[in-house]
C-alpha cells in the first residue's frame, strides 16, 4: 500500500445529490419535469454541467417516483444546504402548480369482516 497511489474519491469537490419526488399517477410527467428543471436552474449552487437529470425511477403503489439528480460544487456551497434548498423548492413549486404528491396508500383486507364488525354494531353490508 505504501508503494501505490491512493485515490480518495470523496475528496472531489463535485458531489452528486439525488432527491426522490413522488407524484400522483394522474400527473403530466412532462409538465412535472419542466417545473423541476425550472426550479433547479434557479438555485444557487446547482451546477449546470453536468446538467441536472429527472428520471422516472419507480411506479410505486400510489406514486410515480422521480429521481432528481444534480451536482453541487462543495467548495462554493454547502452540499447539504443546496440539497435541502432544492428539495424544498421542488416541493413548493409542485404544490403551487397543484401537482399532487400523495403519501403511500394502504389497503387493509379483513379476512372475516363480520366477526370484526359485530362489536361495533355493524354488518358486512354496511
């Protein structure tokens, strides 16, 4: 080890940030991507090169999850602060455009609903 060069990749001032954004299935993804691109271009500290990327990452149970990826020069700006600012700005921009960002939806299946509902005075048809 003392005879070899060591490359410390964490020493690079350019750091990539990934932010996950979940939007409703009824959302126009092209509009969502455009809005996010507008927000990212206005935030001080986000690098124009390499250009930010907005990728469809996952079709989840109740959201389409987008991965918002951008680069920060940590010599000029705080990486964590820029990431936080970007996340908040994306959320606020989508909310102002009335883009729904639903939470996870859970469906509960009752195996024997009549037994569980009877203490409440309800029947399975109510």
